[in-house]
C-alpha cells in the first residue's frame, strides 16, 4: 500500500510538472489560480482541456487580467497613473515568474534524471517532486499577488466596467 501511494504521488507529480510546462508556456495571465486549476474530480483543467474556452474559474472571475484591462482601458476609464502602476506590477511579476521557471525547469531535470534509473531512489525522487510543487506554488502565488495588486488599482466603477466587458467576450 505504501509503495502504491508513493508511486501515485510520483505519477501525480509528473502530471503536475507536465501540466505546469503547458501552463507556464502560456502568458502570465493564462496561468490557473489556486483552486481554479483542479476540477472536483482532481484532474487539472490544463491537462484535460475540459474547461470551456474563455471560461473563468470562481477566483479568476473576481480578478482582472492585464489583457482585459488593456483591451478595455478606454471603456473602464484607466488613468495614466493606473496604467503605469499596472505595467510596473506586470513587469515585476513576469520577472519573478521567469526566475522561478528557470528554477522549476532545473528541478524537473533532476527529477527526470532520477526517474531514468532502473531503480528509482524513492526519497530522492519525492524530494525533487516536493521542490517542483513548491516552485509551482510560488509561481501561482506570484500570479495571484499580481492580480490582487492590479484589482486594488481599480475603482468599483472600473471593476464593474471590466466585468461587463468580460461578459461580452465570452
């Protein structure tokens, strides 16, 4: 039973790593948020492609990706000062995510090498998997932090205008 649990954990980690590679390859705003990246049956949306195109998760629907704001800046009444603050936050997040992606890919390489062995050192593989998951958590946290900071730049009127614009693009 313990071996089966360990094997399932490694398999799940590989699925997460593969999913992360797909998700991380997309733009910063395409990344899933905590709680929105897994369906109720625990299968990642990105891996199954089961989330309808354009659909947002429960957390994503409360936040505003930079692209939505950029495409609707006139209708939302974004000021030059807000634009600069949003751009600064996007730059900060992208820089941090890029650094984390380098670290993540290095850890994925180590896990892959560990799994290439005829007999996998379970402890070593699980340690590498834990590092991968921690980096993925940091990436999601950075993305969520960016979206929160962007939302905090917007007035309630601007948020309502962006919600309306979001509804039109679905």
